[in-house]
């Protein structure tokens, strides 16, 4: 699968979070998220392993009860079924991969 940037469709999975239509294969999915300043992504868990990279902005991630103050260049991995949430301190761009493919984002 290949997608040129100008052909990408954006959607809003919930208020304050914009998701670039992801590129995905049989086993992994890659997504770009744009997060609005001041929102909180509620505590949740899912069966997907999630690996991320902070492109720009500032967020505080809570992963399995531990707080991580993330800035551009920081990375993380959230194992399957681990509770996590995020507080968006500044407008942020985050790129994440999910394994297996998360049907919620297709």
C-alpha cells in the first residue's frame, strides 16, 4: 500500500484528535495523529501493541500508572492490554504503529 500526502483523508475519531488515514499491511498499521492543546485522551487499553514517536508538541502519557513527559524526538512502546492515557499540553503531532492492525482506525 502506498499513499501520497495530497491524497490522504483526515478523520476525527473523537473531539480534539485528528487521524490521517493510516497506511497498513497484513500485520501493522502506521498512523499520524494531530492532538489539540488541552484535550485528555481517556484511560483505555486494547489488544494492540503500540509504538510511538513525538514529532512535535508536548504531551504527558500515563502508561500502566507511570507518567511520562514527552517532547519532540521521544519514543514509547505500550504493550498489549496495558492501560494508558494522554494529556495534551501543546498542539502535538504523534506517529504511532499498531500491531496487529487496529480496525478502529481504518
